[in-house]
C-alpha cells in the first residue's frame, strides 16, 4: 500500500497573462486576416483554381499548422509530455497513477 508521501500532486502550470494571450491569438487573427484578405484572392486570380482550394491550402498550411506547432511547444514547455501522470490527466485518465 503506497504511503501518502510516495505520491505528489501533478505540477501546476502558471496561467498565461494578457500579453501572452493577445500575442498568440492576435498573431492567429493577423494570419487569418492576411490569408482571407490578400493571399487567397491573389492566388485565386493568379491561377485557374477555385478559391475553395486555396482556402484549404492557405488555411491549413498558413494558419492551422503554425497554431498546432505553437500549441505543441506550449504543452512541451509546461512539461505535459514528460511524466506519465500528467499524460493521463490530459487524455482522460484518472490521476491515480503511482510512481514506482
């Protein structure tokens, strides 16, 4: 039977402040504005492809890929991927993982 001192609570990550939040979401808003206002119309006029195809390419590669990478980096900095107990917390498991 494990002792109370054998287990430690999962590490808590400090919340992001307003400046960090605005930097992340402001950058995403600027990317979306540039994509919809300038890139998609320019690519659509320069080629004979439908604009919906440029939405997939520009939106996927220019907006969602950088946001996904930023999310991965932030989670990695918060040490989410370093300990099994924390992995369980984020994928729906219980927090009863015991260290051996």
